[in-house]
C-alpha cells in the first residue's frame, strides 16, 4: 500500500493573502507516491462595536464585545496525477454552532486513465469540477469571507446581496492564453430533497431533479499583462426556470459578520438568538423559484494597487410566486505596501435596490496588517444605511468599528 503523506494544507491561502486567486488548479506534484493528503484550517474572530437606529421601529440594544469565533477544517488529497479531492467542514459558525460539512468535490486537470494523445492535449486547456461545492457564479465569491476563512477578504463584511451557495454541481472550464470559458449545471439547492410536505394542505410534492436544474456560466479574460499589471474581466450568468427552493441568494450557512444589527425588539428571547437571526445586515430575495441573474466583474492590479468592481442584476420569482427585481454594484480600491505587501488599506462602496424603491448602501474603510503570511489583522469602519424600508418605519442604519483577526494554513 502506498504511503500516505500528511502535509500542511495551504490551499493557496498564503498566496491569496497578498495576490488575488480565482479559479483553482490541482496542486503540481512530481512525487508519484500518491495519495498525498493535506490538512489545514481557518480561524477567525471579531470585536464588534456597532450602533444602529431606525425612524420608528424599536431595535434591540447592542453591546460591544467579542463575537462567536468561527473555524473551518480543510481536508484535501491529490489521489492521482492531476486529480484532487477537497472537503471543508465548518467547525463552528454563527448560524450553526456545531460542526457540519460545507461540501466536497473532485477537481480534474488531467485524465491519466485515458491513454490518448488527443485527450492529453485537450486537458492542457480543460478543468472539470464536480461535487457539492461553492458555485463559481461571478467573481465576488473569490473575495468573500467563508465562515472561518476570512483571509481572502480585505474587508470584514460580504456584499449586501450575497450571491453564494453550495450545491451539487458539475463545472467545465476552458483556459488558454488568458481566455476563460466555463459552463456548468447544478441542482440549485443548498439542501437536496426528494419530496416536500405542506402541513396546511396535507399534500406531498415530489421533486424531480431534471425539472429543477439550474445552469450557469462564465466568460472572461485574465492575464498578467506585464510584471506590474494584471487584468481580469468576466461576465457570469445563472438561470433556473423552476425550483422549489433555489438557494443562490440564501446559501451562506455561516451567517453575516455584523451580529444582530437592525434586529427589531419584540420582547421575545428569539430577538437575541444569533443563530436564528444569522443574516442581519444582508438583503436579497431569499429562496427563489425562477432566477435569472447576471454579474459583471472587473479586477485590475498595478503594483500594489488593486481595483475590483461588480455590477449584478437578479430577476425572477420567489417560492411564493411573487416577482423580484434587484440590482447591486460595488466599487473597491485597495493598496498593499510594505515588505511582502504586509500592510493594506482600502475602501469599498456597495449599494443595492429593488423594484419597490427600497435601497441599502454601505461604506467600508479597512486597514490591515499581516505580521506573517498566514495571519491577518483588520480594522474597519462600516456605515450602512436603509432607505424606504417599511419594517423600520422608513429609514434606518448602523455604523461603527469592527476588528477582525484571522489565521489560515
């Protein structure tokens, strides 16, 4: 039996701290003693000092202190030449305090079991990914916090409308000289099920995957133009015509980084339950039936200066049958400096609106320090404002300081 080698699971975290990573590749390894197992983790905690307000709604009082720390356990293995498997487990999260699996997938850069020169040549440009995994819709998910994994995010918060989910899916990528084309199919649901039941109507409803498939894709250009300048521009689309619980905008099982903000006081113990109210500060359609979404992204890096922009449009119907029509954009500027880019500072402006005239905008100003390449300390000022929200009596908002420390290895 081949020897199994245990090594630290970097998963590009060290590189990602100082240089943006997007689509992954199987780790190159000339060692034929496979499988080669890798293990690693992510640990993050925040100090929160936020205040919130609303025109007429009564909000719960917020203290200042340490939020629930979050952690991930990452397990990977190169099981054959060009074939890698990965599994991520949330050890603790705001939404679920106990350990549970985020998902797992297999990544294929080569097909060593097919002895064909034509297939070998084709695999120089192709990558396949299959499993229960983070859907590669848009580029914003590459810069977001995923529970304990906050080292990729130079800010504390994720987007107001967070296009992120894990679901059974198959992706095929073509990459050649900067050109990127991807096509994918997914069940589109965070929690696969075969049948549903309505207690009010006492009716069972079978769910057939062929009737509820979602399709998504990406096309773009990503190239290091010179030693100092990198350019990436992509367009992504997601479509499903019918689904009992589409989760693209309600698939973050970890919860938001702004704990209990904008939570109304109803004199119930559930008002302060951070797991039951895990998505405070976020917005969006929630679970959907029909979904047509589009995301455009631009990333440029010149020496220490990074610019990342997003425009997103999402339209469709909710599970209830009501229509939704949201749009959002984000503008982000970041400057990295110092030895090995160990310091950074930046601004992000994110705004979203829907068809009823409700709007949210958020400004984040962040500064960070990486004393070593796998550790980052961030300090952020955040100011988020709500306009025309009946639930708050009109206008509302929150603001204040967040301090976050994160370790990934």
